[in-house]
């Protein structure tokens, strides 16, 4: 099985320091700070990257499960909102829209829920400080 690596370096104190994060593939490299993580300063933060990973993982899992059930997913778009409260990630809200011809709403919702519960990132996140992963799934045609 593949192994994926990312690196982060932090210099200085928590409030006055800064850091960089990068992925092994080189697909992402960026800086972060206390202000980009805990305030509204533009820039990235670990939670945003967790959200990107979760949205990507869920979208792939949803498309795969739809395909496995005999449906033809045309497009799956997912947004993940990661909630950081009092120093802990407490919840992730997934909002997805998918174009899937010839599927009824009940089957769509059932498959979306299965993907939410079984994508590898959901399974990695649930159980620690994360109390809940919510899902709002919208079928578009």
C-alpha cells in the first residue's frame, strides 16, 4: 500500500512564529501562522488541509460506491468545513452535490451516507475529539 508524506516546520513561539507545510509530491507548499489558523488573516492552516483531504476522499469514495452500485456519477463536488473549537477539531460538515443520472433520492442518500462513514479520512477522523461528521447531499441532474 502507498505511504504519503507531508512535512511542516515551525519557527518561533506560537503567537509570533510562523511555519511552512509541504507535501512529498510537491503539489502543495505554503506558509501558516497563528493568525491564519486562529484569526481571520488570509493564508492556510492545518484544518483547511484536513478539509481538503476529507472533501477529496469523500468525493472519490462516493463516486466509487455509486459506480459499484451500477450508477454513472458524472460529477461529485464536495465542500468540507472543519470546526476548530477550544483547541480541538470537534466536527466536520460535508456538503456535496453530485450529478448522477437515473438514481432515486433514497438510493442517492443511502450511498452518500455509506461513503461518509467509510471513506478512509472519515474513519481516521472519527473517534478522537471529533464528535460528528455531518452530511448534506444534493442530487443534481
